[in-house]
């Protein structure tokens, strides 16, 4: 059992390090709201992973994968969600101005910070739940690490928790680094261009998801 868990931890870490919607959403929210917002996205994404893991453990994820109608519905909703997030990021970057304006907006938004973190958490959850690659990961990869004779449900939940922790740690680290970089670049044109690049990547991911056969 220990060997299987260790091997899966390595796979989960590599999977978490692979650039995808979660990482770019953490970059987006950390850049705009600081590390706490990015970590809120990370926790939301990890929560979404937990749902996928439990769904895979009870066979629901396999049902979704095998149903063309349900699969396509989730795929297109996820694609449009990524497009919306990407376009809104680009739009916000185009209309951001000086450091003084940014500070003024930050003061004006002070009472809404907690609400914004909840929104960031919700974004992480939705993006992860609408990411069918997570479901495929759990359906195709997770069963390979369940040792023969072990309780499938218990072991699957344990493996899911390992993936959840790996994902949360990687995304939290990205959030801290992104927030630091955003603070150093605040008010500069480079910061605006980086925001636009993140938005463009989210749009590209959305188009890629929508165009999958």
C-alpha cells in the first residue's frame, strides 16, 4: 500500500505542476487581489478535485465520461466559462490605469474583500468541476494505484486526498509568487501585458476545450 501511495504522490505532483486552467486562474486572482485571493482559488480547485475523486470512487465520473450528451454539456459549459474569464481578464487589463487609480480602487473595495475571496473560491470550484480532464484523470489513472485486495472506496478516497494536497500546495505556491511579482510590477505596462497574456491563455484553453472531438 505504501509503495502505491508514494508512486501516486509523484504522479499527482507532476499532474499538479502541469499548466492548466487552475494555475492560470490562480495567477489571475493573485495578480488582482493578492495571495489570499489566489489561495482561495487554490482551495476551491482542491475542493473540486475532492468532488471528482468521490464521484470516480462511486462510479459517477465513469458514467459522465460514457454519456456523450452529459460529457459534451459539461465540456461546452466549461469552455464558455474559461472564455468568459479570459475575456474579462483582458478587458480589465485594457482599462487599468495608473498606480494611483489602482490604490484608489483598492480602498474603495476594502469592505468587499471577504466577498471577493468567496468569489475566488467559487471560481476555483467551478473551473475544476467543469474541467473534464480531472474526471478522466480519476477514472483512468486512480484505479491503477489501488492495490489488489484493498478496499476500493477507502483507497480511492485516500488517493484523492493525496492529489488534493499536492494540488493545493502547488497552487498556493503559485499564488504567493504571483502576488509578489504583481506587487513589484504594480502600475507598470508590463503588469498590464502579463494580465493580458493570462487572459489570452484562458481564452485559448476555452477554445481548445470547445474544439475537442
